[in-house]
């Protein structure tokens, strides 16, 4: 009785995403096996495998089929996800492994079909005879019809959740869990942290453009630096004209705003256009008038 219950639990249907993940894992394994195999021929003459590539691929897929579907009733991707194939043609609700005929036909449809498609393309690509052209048209029509049937099967699979591929539907094989699946404990701590962080990030993105960062920076620098007394004398102005009060470099086209500090023309003009209430970062004076530095003071500083 216990064994029958276990068998009934083991044939629970597999999620759609798990079946699609198994197919993607199978494709990744095939690509990995082919890349590892071709790397063994890097030292040979280029194009050694070009003439026999369909046969070599078919041989590799045959080996994979022998140690996966034939022996374990599951592909590598399904084995990773705790999935295996079940003979859906049997009337019993218990798990029934695939029959030998189903395994052989699976080999013919998957490995043989891909080999036939690649080899026929090579055989009829350079043929100009009328008979070969007709055969090529028939093969192309059949390939297109199979792809259309595969698309329809995929749409049905998205609705019902069974038979992810056309081969599975034709052969009557279905993906089921190997072992009973335990109830998953879903935690929402990570989701809560992500939601909180995204909300905080969106708040910052909305708030930062509203803050005048340049003005705030100048205000903080004016608090940190000692406030210099205002002076209109030429000597005090010449003492501060060695560097721009904004960029700290030698002033280019030096200008003043009415205080004893000197600015580059582009520095003070861009800041004043950005903020009409701009004040000097050194002394806090407002912009009364933007005037160029007197030439006699500049010459005195140079001497």
C-alpha cells in the first residue's frame, strides 16, 4: 500500500518552467560536448570535420541517448531537475518506464531528424537537376510543416502544461517527478529588502534633481573656510587673484562680483546662470555686478 502511494506521488505533473529549463539544459550540454570535441582538432588542418560534421554530431548525440534516455528514462537536464519520462500510453496511474520502441523512436526523431536535415541540405544545395530541386522543395516544405506543428504544440503546452515538444506528444511520453516533491518554504525577506531598496532608490531619483547640489556645496565650503572681510582696496584684490575661488586654478579671464575674490569668467558666469542667488563661496557676498579684473592690478600681480 505504501509503495502504491509513493508511485502515485511520483507521477505528479511537472511545472512548465521546469520542463522548459530541462530543454535548455539539454541544449547547453550538447553545445558543451560539441565544443569540447572540436577543441581536440585545433591542431589539425582547418575543415577536417566540415565534411563529416552531421555524422559526428549524430554519433555524439547517440552516445548521450544511450546513457540518458535508454538507461535512465531521462535526459541530463531532467535528471538535474529531478524529472524523468513516463509512458503516458499506459492506462495505469502508477509510474511506467518507457518501452524500447518509444526509446528507439525518440532516437530516430531527435538524432535522426537533425542528421537528416543537415545532411539533406548539404546533398541538395549544389544540385541543379530538376528531380533534386523537387526533392529539396518537398524537404523544405516538410521541415516548415514540422516547425509549424511544433509551434502549435508549444501553444498547447503553455495552456495545458504537458508535452513540451512535438516528439513527446507523438510518442506519448510525459515528464513527471522522480521523487515526491516536498512543500517549499517560501520566504519573503529578500523580496521585502528588494522592494524597500527600490522604493528608496526611486525616492532619491525623484528628490535629487530638486536639490541645488552646487549651491549646497558652496554653502558648506563657506562654513568650513574662515570668512574673509570685505575690502575694496586694490592690494586686497591683488592678494586673492592668484587663483579662482571656484576651481582653484589660475583665473582665466579674471572677473569679480564686487568682493575681494577673483573668479574665472566661465566659472562665475555658469554658476550665476544656474543660480540667480549665487553668493561667493569665500565670503558669502552676493553678485552685485560681474566685472573684469582691472588691468593694472593684474599687471601688479604679475610683477
